[in-house]
């Protein structure tokens, strides 16, 4: 159930979005060692967004996964920032990432929960 939400004010042409979604999905599956068939990626263009009182391209990411390895968040941050920089041109210094590992019974799928 890994879920990556990408919110950004970077310019997003319509067609490369598929490339970004595929790259992000594969990266999350590989980084977390989870089947890609369970990975969800949401891309949310945001018209109004600032970082440090500057409206230059920036991004806010949320990575949620059952059993997210807290000891590896620095590694995950580096990899996700590199992905956003390569795919969107947003410098890693203009990216915030929130990591979350919900309890299994607090995440639903297919009419049930994982707990």
C-alpha cells in the first residue's frame, strides 16, 4: 500500500506526466521492497505554492507505507528528492517530504483493512 503524493507548482506538460508517474511508482516499489502492483502515486499540480516566500518551483511530498522503515528516511529523502529534481526540475532544497507509517488497521483496500 505504499502511497506517494506529489504536490508541486512546477510546470507539468500533459504527456510527460505518465513518465513521472511510472518513474515514481517504480522508485517507491524498489526503495521499499514492495510489489509495484500495490504502489499508488498521486500527482497534484498546485497553482499557488511558495517555499521561503518564493514562488519558484517547489514540491511537497507525502510517502505513506505500512512498516515504513524509519531508520531509512534519510535515504528515502535523498532518492525522492533526486527523482523530483530529475523529473520536474525542482531543486532538492525546495522539497519537503512527510513520511508516515499508519497502523495496519487504519489503511483500507479492497473493502477491508490490512490489520
